């Protein structure tokens, strides 16, 4: 398309609104508030994930208004539009959870669709719950227009230092008889005090931190309370920052480099972040053609320690990390010892090292972030396991608190619901390896999170006595001896489809292996008798997703090139 204005910042909006033949376009825009001078300004789309669906996003409408004001005050024209969000916390353990990972693709598609159609020159995207964050990044990266991501911010702790995982685990404790019904009801009513994303280093806070380390959000954006002046100011500054990026012609592909992804992985490990970061970072790298594989997480993990004492495996919540300075001092410490690439460009227009130059260290008496010479774990908690049960790889979150090796007897389930029922009724006992299959990207479809069963295991006091493996995935709130993302998945005839009750399974998080003790000839005999089940959904968005999605080992993306 031509650019009648000759303003390089308006290369996308000018063809939509400039010239006599675009009178109809301008007429439509006048009806939504454009005035004569606005047609000469770069247009900044503000992608808002606001809804009443979840507390993670319930306040984002106000942040979107602030981002639009920031763009307007910097000489642009902000235009707010919406995309969807879903709630993992609400849908977990139900059939509806199959839409969760699918929503990442719907969000990316909708941002690309609206911005591509309307001719926005730059973008701000504001996300809260965990799938809309990588969804926003994927959408912005596809468009490759000057863009800034804003994290909606973390929730405050509930009564007695509780959060959403406290509620899930309380269900298990109640079924075991450790707490009574009034106590369960009290936790339910007080654990979620208001807006903001789930309060531990679960997937939302993990992805916000990774995106800041990647350079795609302003410094400090990942560690702010959802309802705070700091978060409002961050949103306004993001709107203004897009105008600066337009002036400098800095786009996502200039920022989202191989070295930037290594920074994101490093910070994720240091914070003890979610296994979902593996899936999402692979997907985000894919869209900008950065070669990133599961093996890179292993390689980086050998040299990066876990430093944070944050939930779910630790004690503290994100709001408490916010109070001592967020992740910036941690990043400065990592940079100073050569664990981060300081020359990576960021959305400030400066390098990561320049952004961190004047960061104040953590208070001397803080207990949340350990020093580099006394880490919580000397190497990564994110383990990429391979073996005859997962030839393409699997992802485990092993902190060491549950041990580093588990051998047990397979107890096989064809769905999450079936496993959850057997955990709560006491069928599952010490020494079991729960195998939950046909929950992968294609088989589910949608790769459900297993927060309900993992929380039930912890609530029943079996965290060190039971392992759980699946071709599905885990919530950032899951902990215990858990292995997900097993590939190839069962629906594709992966070895997990061939396991039978009573097989011995060994998980070794030091050797990074996962093996089933069955002779190759026996596995081949089982394979010959295996039949792929019929798809669970013949029509609709889940059916479309199942037909296009790639393996979890490549990020479960839906737009791999031919």
C-alpha cells in the first residue's frame, strides 16, 4: 500500500485514512471520536484483555485508558480494542479447560486481525491471565510493528497468606479429613481479595518476568501490584514509549533475538518459574524465526541457579517481591556475573545493561532472593527429560524438595477427571506413578493443565510419595514430582499410549531421563494392537485447533510454515 503522507511513522495508518478516496474511512472514525488533527497522527492500537471473566483482567479497562492517554499525550492517536481472555483458575478440572491453550492462538489471531485490518502503526497490548500474555506477544510479533507489552499486575495475598492454589489444596486436605468444611469455606471466601493475576511465581508472573527480560515491556512492568499507581503509570508510559519506538523504527524482531530469549529463559529459571514458560517461549521464538529448542533449556539450565523462594515450591508471593524491588535487582545480579546478555535492545530504545545500570540492590535483610553463592538450587528446576517414554522430550519442574528420582508403578488414566476422582477417594497410594494421557494438544484437544490433581495430591499429603506424568501440562501453581508435555503425545501413538497398569516407570531429574521398564519387543506388540481414538470434537474451534496444532515440543503452535 502507498503512504500518501510521507510520514514513515504512519506507513500503516496513512493508506487507511489519507486522501479524498478515504473519506468514508474518516467518516467512520469521526463517529468514534477522531477529529481533523487526529488523522495526521500515528495510530496506536491498545489491545485490552479486560473482562469480568477473571480477577486477573478485571481492572485492565482502566489500564487501557491510561495507555491510550499516554499515546495521545506523546503525539499519537490511541485506539482501544478488545480481545478475549479465559480463566484457568475457574475452568481447571473441567472440560472447559481444553479451551485454555487454544485461547493463546485466538488472542494472537485477533490482535493480528484487528491491527492488520485497521492499519495501526504501533501497539500496546495489556495482559493479565497467563495465556493472554504470550498470545499478545505472538500477535505483536507477527505484525512486527513498534509495540510494548504491559503486564496487568499481581494480586495481593488473601487472608492468612492464601492464594488460589491454597483453595485447590484445601480441597484435598478436606477430603483427607485434615480440615473441616467451615475452614474450607473460609479459605474459598478470602483467598482472592481483588483484581490481579495469581500471586505466586505461577505462569502469569513467570511470563510477565520473562517478557520483561526479553525486552518487550518497560523496566519494572512485571513486578507491580495490579491496583496501584505504579501500574497505572506503567500503562501510560507504555503508550508514550510506542511513539518513541516509531520515531526510532524499533520493532519486535529487533528486540526478540536469540540472545533476548536466552535472557528470558535465564530469568525464568532464577525465579523458579512455571513449566508453561517452556511452551510459550518456544512458540514466541517460532513466530520471529529464532531457533529455540527444548535442548536450549537444558543447556542454559546447567549454568543458571534457582534463587527465588517463591510459591508454589517456596514461601513468598509476588507482591512481597514487588515490595523489595521486583526483578530488576535480580537481573542486575545476573548481568554482573555474565548470565545475561546486556547488549540486547529493549522497548526503552536502550540496551538491557543501560536499563539496569542504576538499579538499587535488594535490602540486606530480605529473604526472598538468595545470593548467587548460596542458591536455592544450583541448577535449573526445569528439567527436559528424554527416554523411551518421551523420545521427543518432556518437561518437569523438580525443585529437589520432592527428591530428584522417583521409581514407581504405573496407574493409568484416560482423562484428568478419572485421575482426580481416584486421588480424592483414596485409590491412589504411595508408590504410584499416575499416567494421565490423551490430554495433549491434539488428543485433548488443548493440553489441559493438571492443577486439580496435583493440588489434590499435595492436599492429601502425597507430594513426595506419588508422581504424575501426562501429555497435558501443568499450572504454574502445580508442584510435586510432576512431568508434563510428554511427546509424542498419546493421540499420535507416542509411547505414553502404550503404558499399562503395573509397568515400572523411572524418572531421574539428574540424568534427565524418563523410562518405562518394558522390553522393546513388548512395546512393539502393544503398538501393533493400539488404535487411535476418535477425535473428541469433530467441529468447532477445538477441532480446528487439533487439526493445525504442532507438538508440544515445538511450542504447540498453529501456524508452522510448510
